């Protein structure tokens, strides 16, 4: 009876017991297990209560528990305390590294890299010819050779691998590409120096190819013996490799060097590409063909008339430099004629379309396809016409009423007159034939929207078909348009670039140092700019003899020490120079060995305040307006340039300096860059840069040109013509009374 009652109760409570047990078990499993050391505080001592093999109490942590003291005293012994607020000191902001070039920072790559495979024996002949025919068309052309020749042609970028073995050179060339250029270019074009390359056609082909394609393109060739499946690109006609394909090949390049045996470098590279990327050479891809032409022995390029030759990207083999130049001339004439034909076609289309315009043919600008003339919005923007004849021009740099027409201006006028007569003959032949007798009047102006415009009044002798001639006067209009607009890659200064500011000081410049240091400190020292200031103290021989007793720059050096004490992280070095002829290039030779500098030419100088603000209160700050200052075209005191550019330019002067030691004193830094560097030199007005008026002592020991520029700069810096005229007027009126 009791047993049956127990069974009935167990049946009713069984599910509940099982549910509670299961829930308790699951709750234990859901607790995060930790390893802690429990601390018991009592009687002023703290003891570690540990358990387990590692001496740590292992178990489940109670949620929201605080282990501080006994449970009984946990609430009574609790006393709140105030934690004082401490303001965090702001740390100095870290300088963010910025790339030297915008393209590097944005991950942009150039389109095409050109590598020319040459040798020690041909680099001065065929290699130089290749360089002269294609280097000005591509961003970069690198010549790869085994052994470097002692005398290399000027202007060639040559990489020598130190060994004449052909396969070794090919391996080292590809390895060099991986190490230096694989992340900078999308396409890589390799060609031998005995092949002529039509540069514009290669560029056009690459522009129509997608950079993410794994492409190996050239003239496909069967492997010698036919044992290897696939085709390689014959090196004589050059070949294109995509960056994507080279990246796939890069991990296996060492394997190719060890595993592949071949006598030809192009065949070796082809086997390497096929074995490890399964990519064959193709002569056509997505409708684009790699046109090539095999030149016969002793063939004359001017007599080749086949369409295959006229459309070729590369021509091979070229036997000597003369043949290379003849090919270049022939293909240049073909491209030039194609360009003229396209221009004529586009002009005809524009004329046909303009007929249906609202204004009819009047809506078409002249010349057809050239931007319309600049339209001034005020009288201050009206473009100025220059008047000239065949011997003289009436707008001179020194503002003389007229001067001799010479140099590039004379060549410009001669070319325009010759072009005008040619165009007249093209238009009226064979009915009439024109010959120039003389230029009566000539006018020109530069339109920034379209180019140089000319108006010529020509006296011409015109001869008809019967041989009768007469003299006529005809006015013609011509435009030399802004044709090829080139974007020049220029590095820009970033936070990661250290700028060195060099200040040359003479005895007369001491009074300006105090104000300069004050402004420089607030803009560079206090803001921790990445700039270094260096002073160049210039002593004449007499001042240098008394430097220990009476240093003329002692006050400046004391100011420098004061600023270094005020800004402990700043060091202001100085260099002392003794000379009786302060030639800028001599000083730069000293500075160049110690400091890197950057190049951009700019200067803005104020007028003499006694003239500009005659009988007026002087303003605290001066805005650069035409009544207050001007751009000094004869001053080149401020300049920025890279030290590497200076050193390269200076090296080109060595031979001339050896022949004429006075050359260093006859040139300033600007003249040196213009005459010897080949760089694009910019002179620009910077409105934020003001140079206060000061009389510049002109050293007669310098060259006549520099001395004359200095004198003219002083005179033009006095004031504007109207201000000087008012002073003369007041002076004359005072004398008359």
C-alpha cells in the first residue's frame, strides 16, 4: 500500500524533479569559468586563499559580485571616496607621412614602361639612335646591357648587369623590373636596339588594352625543335607584357633561371611564361593587332609602299643608325599627313554642321576647330598687340620705344611670313603664284585661350599662268594655336618633406634679421614645422680680418642663441664665407654640400614708401596693388630647387668654367638653371610673399648683366610712373616759385 502510494507520488513529481535537475545543470554550463585569487582582509593583514594545483581558486564568478571584505562587513565598512578629476594632457599630434608625389599617395600608375635590350658594342650606335627617336615620346626608357661602356651617350638611362651572357641579362632585367618598377606601370614593352619602334602607335595600342588582362603580345614564334607546346614572342619585333602577368610570374622567376635551358633570351622568357602562367604569345587580342614588318637587307624605307609596312608598330632588323633615322623620318611624315587629313576632315564636318545652326556659317569660329578669341570683361583685360617689322619690334623688355628683332622673336616672324606665303600659294595655285617682297606692317598678340595671333600686311609679287606679274599688298591673319598641352609631373612638398631655408646676409642686411626671425619663429618654430633655418654670413676680406675683435654679425648670432634657448628643439646653424665678389653660385656650391633645397622662382617687391605714400600716412600692412608694389622681373633672390637638380646642373658647367673662370661671377642661380639644366623653370607671382623696399647695393665686381639688372631693379622699385611724375611735378612747381 505504502509502496504503491510512493510510486504514484513519484510519477506525478518525476517530471518536475528531472526539469529542475536539467535546468541547474544547464545553468552551470552557461557560467563563464575563470581563474581568480580571492583575497581575505582581516586584522590588518591580507592573505591569499588558493586552491588547486596552480595555487588559484578555480570556480564560477558570481554575477555582479565585488570581492572586497567579509560578507558581514561588506556594507557597513563601505565608505565612498571622491576620485579627483585630472584633465588629460593633449599629446603632440603625430606628423602624418605623406608621399612625395600625388600619384604615389593615390596609388596611381603610369601606363607604359619601355625597356631596350642593348649591348656594349651597340649602345653608342643603335642604342643612341633608339634613344633619339623614341625617348621624348615615352615617360621612361631604360637601356639594359651586360657591361657598361666607358663613354655613354648623353641623356640615356642605362642599367648594366655586369655580364654579357644573354640569358643572364634577360633574367636580371626582369628581376630589376620586379624590384623597381612593377608597382609603377601597367604595361611593360621590351624591344631590341636593332628594331625601330613607332612610339605613338605602341602608346595607342596600350591605351586600348585593359590593364587587368594577363597578356603576352608580339609576333608569335614556334619554339626551336617543337618540343615545347605554345608560342613565344620573337624579341626582334618587341613584345608587350601586362603587369598582371608579371605578378603571376614573379614567384617563379628563380625556378626559370635554374630549370630552363635556352640559347635565346626571348625564347627563355617565353618558356618561363608558358610553364608557370600557361600564357602564350598572341599577335591579336580583342580586335587589336600587333603589326610588325621585317625589313629586307639594304632596303630603302622611302620606297616601301606596302600597307603592312605603313601600319607597322615595329620594323626589324635595322642595320645602322642612319637607317633608323630614315625610318623615323618616313613614319613621322606618314603620321603628320594622317593628322593633316584628319584635321581637314573635321573642319569640313564642322562647316557642314554649322550650316544648320541659328547663325549659319557665322557660328563657326576661325580658324575652324580652334577656340574662340578671348573676350575682355573690362578695359584692364584688353589684350595688347605688339607692332613689328622684319628688323625691329616696338615692345621691348626694357620699355624702350623700339629694339632690334633678334633671337627667337626673329625666328618667329620669319616663320610666320613664310607660312603666310605658302598658304596663299596653296589657296590660289595654279592660277596665281606669290612671292614675298617685304613686310609692311606686322602685329601679334598672345591669346591665352587659343595661342599667338598675327596680322600681316605683305607686299607680294603675284604671277599668273601667262607669266604676267604685278606687285600687290595683301593683309593676312594667322594663328599659332596652343597645340600639345603637356602635364609636367612635379613633386609637391608635404609634411614629410624637410625644407631648408637659406638666408644669405651681408653687412647691409643686418637690420632686417630681427623682424624676419620674429615672423619665422611664429610660423615655423612654434608650430614645429619640418623646416630648418640656416644663415650664410658673407664677410669681405677686411671684415673677416677683424672678426675676433669686431664681428659685424655678433648681434645676429646673439639673436640666434636667444631663439635656440627659447625653443630647445630648434637648432639654427650658420656658415661663414669670406669673399670680395659675392657670386650666388659660389655660395650655393657651399650650401649644396650640406642642405637639400627645392625649386620654384617667385618674388614680389614693394615700392619705396617715401614715394608710394608721399604726404600720406603709411599703412600697417600693405596689399600688393599696382599703387603699392610690382613684380620685379630683374630680381632672382628667392628660389626653390632640389639639391639633386642643382648638382646635376652644376656638373654640366664644369667644362665651361674651366675655359672661363669668371663664368661663376657672371651668372646667378636662375641663369644657371635656364642655360644648363634643361628643366622647366617657373617664375610666378606669389601674392602672399612681399619683399619690403630696400636699396640694393650693386657690386661692380660682378658681371655687367648682373650689375645692370641690380641698377634697374633699384630704379624700378622707387615707384610707379604716375607717382614719380607727381614728385617731379611738385619739384618743378617748387623750383618755379
